[in-house]
C-alpha cells in the first residue's frame, strides 16, 4: 500500500533535500550566504520568501534527523537574512533596489514567522522567539485591518487577499503548538474567524481569493478561484481542529467537494492553477505546488476516514505528481509547471516550491509511520 507515496518520500529525503542544501546556497556580495532562487541558478533576483521557506525546511529536516544543515542555518539565519530585512527586522520582498523590491508585504512576514518557529524549535534560542514577537507586533501596528485580517502591504491597497492571511494562520498554529502562548493562540482564533466569516463563500461553498475593503467578494477578481488553496486550507483547518478541538469538518468537506468537482484538469488530472467561481477553467495549466497541497488534503482524508479508497487516492495522486513533474528530470530537480495539455514547461526549478513538496512529504511520512506503529 502507498508504494508511490513512499517513493515520493524517498526522493525527497535522499535526492531533493540534499541537492538543495549542497547546490542551493550562494555567497552574497557582502560575504554572508543566502539561498538561491532557482536550481539551476538562472540569475533570478532572490526573494526573501525563499530564504524563510528554506530556513523552515532545513530546520525541520535537521530537527527530525533527516540531515544536518546546522552550519548553513546558522550562517543564513544570523547573517544572510539581514540582507533581506530593514533595520527593524521587517522582511522586504527581495534583495533588489526598486520600490517594489523593497515593499513590506504581509506574505513575507508570515513566512518569516513560520521560519522563526522552526528555528526556535530546533535551537531553543530565545532570539527567534523575540524576533517573532517583534515582527508580529509590527504587523499588528502596520498591516492589521479594523475589519479583521491583514492588508497586502504597508501601502494598504484597497484590494485584500486571503493568501497572506492563510500563511499567517499556518505560522500561528506552529507557534501555538510550540509555546502554548496566548498571543499565538488568540491570533489563530482570529484568523479562523476570518476564514469562516469572510474567506469562505457561504453561497458558493468555495474559498474566495480577492476582496474589496470589508472583505466583500464583489470585485471582478473575486470570481478567480484557486483550487490549490482549497486543499491547503483543508489541511490547515484539520491542524487547527487538532489543537483547538473545534470541529472543522463542514468547511473541509465543502472545500474538498468544490476542488474535486471543478479544480482538476480533465485531460491531465492535475489540479489547475485557477478556475472561475462558476467552476469553469481560467488558467488550466498546473503548478507543482497545487499537487502537493492535494496530497496534504489526501492525508487528512486518510487520517479522518481510514478506508482503502482514500489511501488509494493518495497513492494515485502521488504517482501522478511523480510522473508529471519529477520522473526523468536530469538537469533540474523537478518541473514546476505543466501546460493545460500536460507538457512540462522548461523553466528552472524554483526553490520556493521545495517548501510545498517538503511539507506534503512529511505529512505522508507521518501517516506511513503511524500505520507502521499500529
């Protein structure tokens, strides 16, 4: 059982992780190291989200014994990361010099908080807890909205986005589980309330991505729906349920129904990038990260339903992802996107996708280990 899921775990542990650790780090002009944006390195400007995602991945992999990245983590977390922050420790979009590069986005802060949680779990160093508290304070002062949630960036554009709030929810769950401190618990509850009250469309039973002020789903962009985020929220809602005791089955089942009925390309059987809220395709190509989020939702189904059908679905989706994105690659770790008809697009592998692959892999591995111990 789960032969293809096991093959995915093996590829991650013995191929992808070591490759990104040994080839995915470079020296900055000022001397310290940072993580590369892509493999092979195509010269793309490094984004801070890549730094924090890789810190999270390698800190977790080190803490759980999959590899030892302590030296790299030390150099990037305590030196290289300063290249991507301002004097307050707030994360900028990238290491470029244009106004857009220097933008202070909620999305980047959310991933920094996630990385700090795992660095703190690995090292126990109070500096990471302190950094997280300072950054969260800054977010509440500069990005928090009176109607709940957070603005996209410090310019406070009228359009609101669910995505940074989703990843902040993820970070809050990690900190809450790790420390039990009220700050993180209360923020997790607030973001869950944002989801149930606004992000989840009560009539369409799907997740809305973009809103006008007040979290009103009345923009033209509000009709653009991301099936991958339906899977991602399914997993996050179950994580919230495990720690809070709140039953999230209603929302998880609704999200999964919508994603299964409308979110998959009938030709490739891959999760599409975007669809319309009326369930018609919008961007019918498929990024790799969308497939990893489906695997995480599949794991939730295995844990909560525990029947052969859901295990078979997980293994089938694992096989499809390996076949479409990973098997046969020789010059890059993985393909990051296939077209609507299934052709692999020829870009370098973005390092940002390793985070999605890794979390899905560890969820599968946890399931495999639990089944072995029964």
